[in-house]
C-alpha cells in the first residue's frame, strides 16, 4: 500500500489551544529555493517549537480543512503541488481527529469545530484562503459569514439548507445517529477513480466522527442542514463538484450561484476520489489556476 503521507515535504508541526489541535505548516517554495527535500528522510525529526512561517510576499496562506472521519492526511497528494507553486499551506486537524488530542466525541458539536478553525485562523496571522472538503466545506461557508478571508475554495462540499431547498435529495438519510459515527468501512476494492492503494490508504487512517456534528449538516427527518447567509459572504470563491449525475451538477451550480463563486464540475469522479483518486491532479490544477487569477503576487 502506498502511504502518501510519507512523501510529503519537510514541514513544521505544532499543537494549538486547549484541545491540542495538530497543525502542519508547509512553506511555499520560492524561486531558487532548494530546501523542499524531506529532512525526515535524513533522520531528522520536526520540532513543534519551530516558528510558523509567513506566506511568500503578496500571497495569503492557504488553510486546508478536512472532512468528516478524516484529517490532514487526506490532503497528502495535494500539498506538494501547492508548495512547489509557492503557496504556504496550513493543514489543520479538528479536535479529536488524526493527531489532535482525542476527546469525548459524544459531546463535540458543529460549533466546536468552528471554534477550532478560528483558533487556526488566528495562527495564520493574515486572512487565508480557506480550502474545505466535504464537511470542511460547510464549515468554511459558515466561517465566511463572519470572518475576514482572502478567498474560499469548496471541494465537493456538504450543501447548505438553501441549496437543498433548491435541489433536494430524492432520498433523505435513513439512519438514526447514535452517540458517535463509526468510520466508513470502504470495503470496496476500487472505484471509478480510485485504485486499491487509494482506498487502502483511506482505510488506514479513517476515524470516528461526532454524531452531533454529522446530524447538524446532514439531511434527514431529524435535520434540515446548516443555513448559510450568502449575502454575508464577500470573499471570492470557487466551487468544485464531483459529478456523477445532472442533479449533482445542479447542486454545485446552485451553490456557486448563491455564493457568487466560480464553478467547475468534475464529471465521473467520486466524493473522495477528487482528493486521493487517480484524477486528483485535475482538482489541484483547477484550484491553482483560480488562485493565480485572484492572488498572483
């Protein structure tokens, strides 16, 4: 099995706040910089006492927000490309995810995750571009109502109540949430855009999720999803949608329209495949092209 975390560039690690949120910071490569080799491969460990490095002049940092059940590891294929292109990347983990301190997930709420992101926003020092996947996308939208941001990229984001009202799911969630949500089994060997290695990599790291949080943004008899005040969001945006049907495409277009964001549909891709699948580079290239138009410094 390929473990993509082992191929990441050298980086700095630290733990933030009362809940020991695990944060990884990858410096954007500058012209003539030869320091992007992996110092860990030389037997050197990364100290969490290193100071956080600012983004290259003229560019905001990028703050990556993972989805449910996952963590910073889910961005492992992405990060080297953004570093190589000169972007400094803050890659966070919400409380009780990946290497953040484990807590009682039966008590963790959607609002708690918003506070975690605000903790990292303060660490960035300057308004970043939020890049949110799935649950991280709906969290990003909620943050964008009140926080100053340089931009927002939503990658196959969980949809808002308003988008669901415009293009409702034909079938609502049927499960009754328990005290926690167990990790997805990912029992299949492959998908239309994921190799066996891609799926095995996810199975290695997938963890449990807060049922309180999951039920807050899902759509079922007990939940109407999270409402987003799109009029309060003023930063430039990009919506990237994994599309396998016309309904998927319509939801993505409505989300982009409501947020006054640009839109890209990636047809015949899966929810997790857009991050770790065989066509992940299409997602990366779309984001880099958009960043270049808004933040070319």
